[in-house]
């Protein structure tokens, strides 16, 4: 019976051990049996180090087979895997290790120079897993007690784009349920190959990519990070049939195609495109669909719900940027954030979520958990959206990012959508800057398409017919590249700080 995430691998070790699963940058391919052997090695080492049920095993990682093996070995031991992206700063890594109260910290040294640099700071030693290094075992780390000890599979830290990161506890049941949901949404099968660059330190890479592929027996073309040239090569020659990633991935890919003068990329096996982990702009969606001749599917999810809550349907091509329809056993309520009352269809409010995938809370942070949870088992997401009569969800931004201008609510996504329709704009980000009278000024940061120049007069003219006067930016500034975190989300907080100092 599949009750813990390592059972997904165990099934294929029995049914098809020699079937290929991972295809690596150096040309090697690993079968389920090969991953099983790595997982067994990791399990033996964890037990020899005294790792116990309820302990946290932190992995400073970029994607590689050894990281996948550690995730599954933790499940076998009863410990919780806790992946953090190796490209984070030393202070961030240290804070995560402290927050997780990690029993031991591993580093994917062979797959990441950044992980190797962190390993040096931790005085790490070689692991039995080739290419991995590990820090010392902390005797004072406290294992989590029941019932969470058995329920939780992984700890994922929120991205911290707008505030202090928090440790989200993801249960075995929620992750396996999400694997089933995403397999059904994509009709995933052993005949599929996904391009797996999305970090397994994030729910997108852990759930949508690794665990759903393990459930379906699908293959992964695994990469430690995104490289547009490598992706195009994999699409042309490695049989990639599924491509998932944040909107930033597709924006960067289109920019690379334009720079290289490639109008139609070669992708003979590609049949499914999906973007999530961030708002989708209609201009980007249309450009991606035109380039590949395929629907760009979209969904709405978050770490606190172990994956997607809404997703578009296979076979349906929507002309808008809807995040689709509620998945099995998930509920979304559009709520008045002040009164907590549900709002009618078509009205905008805060999105409250509940269902099988919802986290049991933030790790050892009762205050943060209480601040997010509401009566009736609802989680207040802080996201703003609306539901239409057909059940389709539209996410319009973050409650904290809403700008109040001249007494009107301005949603940054609306302004960004208008900016992104201009032929010189690759993507944009809009923030508010408080003025002396308490009003907010709208500041737009833009990233230009390759070879384009910023013509402010033309851009303001373009916006004049698309936005009401109170929605138009007071200032538009071009940046070489918008700041993003390691999961591809635009760092609005950095842009707000920049705007405030203007």
C-alpha cells in the first residue's frame, strides 16, 4: 500500500527495476534499480549516523540523483527531508539550518559549486553517497513527536519574497495525493519524459516533477539548473514530452530564441506545457503558444497546500490566464479579508483554501500558523482572486501588494499585463511607493526584449488607451533583468526598497 513517498519507488523496484528513470547531463541514464541502490546507500548512512524518525535532514542542493535518493531514504527512516537551494546566501543557509533544527546537513557537491562552497563552511566530510558531502551530526537536535512524526515527509521553506521564510510541513498523504492529481491533469505515463530543472527544494520540483513522475513511471531529463540552450537540445534530441516551469522560464526561453534567431524550436515529442509558481501574463501565454503550437496550461498552488489547488484541463485551450478548476478534494473560497465572509462569484477577495493537501502548520511556529489559519479549517493565502460561474479561478495578485491610488484599488498584475503587451517589453513588475499625503505612487520596473530600447513617450502612449489614469505608472524604469529568487519568482520586496529610495 502506498502510504509514504518511498513506496512510489518501491513499486517500480518490483514492477520494472530496469526501466530508465533519470537522464543526466553527462549522458548517463539511471534505472529505477540504480536509484533504489542510491536510496539504499543513503538509508544505511542515515541510520548509521543515528538519524531518527522525526529528525530533519537538510540538503543544500541543486537537482541530482543523490538528492532524490536522500528524499526517499528519509522517508524510509521516518526522518523529514528539508531541501534548500544551494544558490542561497550563507546567512540564509545558516538560518534555515537553525530553523529546521537539522540533525545533519548534506551538500550536493558534485552537482553544484555553490553547494561545495557551503560545505566548506560546515567543515563537511565525504558521504557514502558519491558526490555528496555532509556536516557533523548534531546531538542536540530534537526529533518531532507524534502525530506529526509519522505524518510529515518534508519541510519546505517558503520563498520569503515578501517576508520572513517559514517552514511548511508537507505530509506523505498530501504529497502522494498531489502526485495523483498532477498525473491525471497531465495524463502522465511511462512514455513521457519531463525536463526536470525546477528545484526539488521547492514544492514544484518535489511534487509536480519528482513524485508525480515516480508515481507514473515517467522519465526525467534531470538538470541542476535552467540553461535555455540545453533545454532546446533536450527538446530536439532527448524525447522531452512535458515541460513545466515558472513564467520566468518561458520568458527567458523566448528571449533566448529571439537572440538566436530561432522562430520554431525543434521539439518532436513535446505535447504538454505548464506554468505555475507565479502569475501568468496573457502576452507571455500567447507568445509561448504561438512559438510551440501548444496550449500553455496554468495552475494555482502553493507550498502550504502541497501543490496545485486549481489547474486547467487537458484538451481545453482558454483564451485567458485562468488558473483553471479545483482539483480533487480541494476547496477555494473568495473571501472578504476584513469580515471573513465569502464573496459572490466575480468579486475579488482573498483566497482561502482547505482540503486534503493543506499543511498541518508551520514547523515549530504556532504564532505564524495561527495567523494564517481561520475557523472551519481554512487557510488564508494572502492571494487575491475571483471565481467565475464556470468554476474557473483568476488570481490577480497579493493582498499586501495591492496599491491604493486616489482612493482606488490598483492591482499590479493589471498594470503589468498592459505593459507586457508593448513589443519592447519582455516582462515587468509594478510596486507602490507611499507619498507624503499617504497616497501611493505607481512605479513600474521593466525588462526589455533583446535589442529593444526604452521609449518612454511611446510606452506611456501605449498605456493611455489601456489603463485608467489612476492605474498608470508615475515612473517606468528599465533594468537589465528583474530580480528573482531561485524558484523564478520576482522579488517585489527588493523592487519596493528600490522604489522607496528613488
